[in-house]
């Protein structure tokens, strides 16, 4: 088996972590994109390693009833949305299966709950990263590639309606012009459509010059684009969660789905059930969203965050709490030696065994772990389990519609 080989017809097996499904060809595992469990497809091999291969479906021989027509004309080419061919309800089901499989395999934890859909499915993204073209258009990179796929003329389907769809003037225009000349690239390989026939051809652009990244944000001030390396990226915008407003840098961390901060905050509060006067730690606290909710529940709150800029915002956003900038594991030593409640919202790589060990030594009555990667969540929950903390609830949230990504909130207790 070599890259470029056409394989199949092959029957597709279960969904796997990462947005693809598993097939077996001549005893080799092949991760296939743009497919659904139970389908029979022909696919083009894209990568081969000693342990597995990757492939993209080019023809659906037998279609799943869960397949639908993608809402975006660039589905299958753009690397941003890998579940556009899946009915929304089944997107959540596939994510549930991945979450359950990772928890069982990596931590020995059974998870039988559902993944809750968070509307809207389209028009929900308030933060996105684009690539600017020299003619003022925006694009997104293709899957595992630096090839850029220009957005449809009416904009990205998952972007908030206020998100600008073209580059106009100022720093962003300069970022776009820095790309130099673009070369159109077309292949004859068909894209998989609603029921398996070709739905178009690949139309993408590749640049020999460095690509200029653009950040798109929608905030209380409206929608805007700024060059990722421009002074505008460090400007301050305002977001709202419930009755509170939060300042955050354009290039700082904020949830990409417009409803995610409120939904996840509610899930954390429901899981922890904080009581007045309790001590609470908010680890990887960002600009203080969870800390604010705990302060509003009359807790005494300390927060730790690696970004000094985010900590400066947190101190302004939640002056009633105490915040520290630094590595979470080391900075925990500066906080009280016991906590009633702990919230962790680590990056995609997870908190890691050292932080989980330090957290359990605080002997909190409850820990809320907010995760954007099922595998990292499973590893950290496995560590906590070995240290005496069991998951009392695990809730999944589909705040990344049209993609394989998922957010989860796990609550741990002794």
C-alpha cells in the first residue's frame, strides 16, 4: 500500500478519535475521512506508516442513512469541518462513542451518558483563525496541509453572522498583501457528496511565500479581523457571560462557540454545588470566567494561569479573587494547602500526572475538570482514580458543530 493507491470497496468500522473511521485492508488499519460507520467506500491513500495508513473517501458505494448533504460547498476540502456530511444528531452520537471509548480504554471508566448539543450548529463561532490572500479574501487550510482553501463568497458557514468574510484595509490588508502571488491548484479527484457521487473538484490555493494568518473575533464591540502578528492582535475586546463582562485580548483564549462559556459555567456550578465560604481554586483560569462564577457563589477564590496577560485581565474582571501567573504545578505551592473545590480547564494536552497529584493532595470535596480532548481527559481521570478520586458525572457538550471536536465536564469526588 502506497500513497495515491485506490483501495476498496472496503467496509467502514467504528469512529475513532480524530474525526475519521477505522477500516482494515489486507490486515492493515486504515483511518478513513469523510465516511460513517457501516458504509462501503472506495478511498485514496494519503499517508502510510509502519503501523497504519490514512485515506480519504472518493466514492460511497453504500451510504449510511446518517449521511446528509454538506451545507458548505468546500466540505471535504477545507480542514475546518470534518463532520459536515453527518446529520447533527448523529454528530453528537459519534462524539459520545469516542468519549466513551477513550475513557474506557485509557482509564477503565464506563461512560454511558449522552453528548448534549449546544445550538446554534451553524453561525456559532465567535473566534476563528484564517489565512489572508493578496486579493482580500480569507481562507482556511486544508486537512494536514498548508494548502489554503478560500472561503465561499458568502463566508464560512460556522462563523458568527457578524464575522467579516473579506479583508478590508489597515493592518489586515497589509497582512494579506504579504502573501505574494498565489497559484490556483486543481485536482481531478472528486469529493464525496451526499450519497457518494462526486460533488465537485478540489479548488485550493498554495502559496510559496509565508502565509499571513488573520484572527477573526466577534465581541460586544462587533466583528473584526486583525493580522495575527499585528499590533491589533493584542488589543482588548469585551465578552459577556450572564450578567458579567470580561476583557480579553484579541489573540487571547476565549471559547469559540458563542454559547460555550455560559453552558460550561453552568455545568461546572451544577457539578460542584458550591457553598458560601468555601475555598475554591480555578486552575488554568484564563481571564477568570469560572472564578467569577465561584465568587458569585460567595466562595473565596484563587486562580492560576500561565499567561501574564490573561492574569492581568482576570484581576480586572474579577477583583474579588486572587490570581497568580505561572506554571500551575509550581504556583500551587503559593496557595493555601487545602481547598474545598477545584476547577481545572487545561489546554488540549491535559493537566498531566504531576498537577493531578498536586490537586488530589489538596483533598477537595469536588473537582470539576473541563476538557477539550477526550484522550487527555481519560489519562488525567485515570491518574485521579488511582489517587482515590472517582468520576461522579461526565457530561459531553457539542460546542464544535460540524467537527469531531468535543468539550466535556467531569466531576470527581473521593
